C-alpha cells in the first residue's frame, strides 16, 4: 500500500464537493444508503471526475515514475458519501491491478478504510491511498455526525516499450 499527498486538495475540495453534491443516485450498501454514482451508466456526465482526472494527472505521472513505470491509466472512478450509520461491506475490485481512494472529507481516523489483512493504514484528509485491487477492504460504519466523502478509482501503471526516439510503441 502507498499513500500519496494530493497537493491540490485544499484548492479543489470545495469545487469537487459542489460538483459531487449535484450528482444523482444512491447505492444500497449493508442496509444503508450511501450516496454514490457507482450505479449510474458509465456514459453519465461526471463533472467532478473530469476535474479530478485533470488535476490528479501530475500525481499519477509522479507515482508511475516512483513505481518504475512510464505510463498510467485510470479505468473508472466514482464517489461515495457516508453519513451517520453508513458503511460499505467487504469487497475487492476485480479486473484491475490497483485501486485508489482519495479522502476528500475524512472527519475522523475511525473512518479510514479497513483491510481484512490486518494492516495499519495511516492516511489523512487529502491523501490518496493506492492498494492492490484484490485486497478485501471496507468502509467502517460512520458513527459520527459528519460526512465522509471519497473518490475511488481503479488504475494501472505500466512499462510501455519505446522506440529508439523514446516514443511509446
């Protein structure tokens, strides 16, 4: 697991939350209704993701370099908002190598994503947590009166062959 600080968090938080708050849909999870756009069609407009993808590009490029890779790709993304008593059951993210969670609002350390393999995750609001997609994880029950908001996404980092001029083949 890897934690990256999203340096643009403070400048983007308000705008991202405003765009997310305009999004429709609810996704039922463990007898609670977590606000999410997961169940919307893939071609549904997601202005918050357009902005996030644009702004996270530099961080993804730097992360690819940290991993010894020369390219990256985000497959899909969605948001989840957890109000009091909301949670998300144990799950994995199939058909992807890595998953990531951007903690847009994290009012309490008790709301950090938990992993079935007992691992201490040290993140704070504004961080992006990368982890292997096969790892069982969940969002614990929100026992606070404050909202938790995340943007989750699945991604890959790769080494693409280049020609003698350094261009990707």
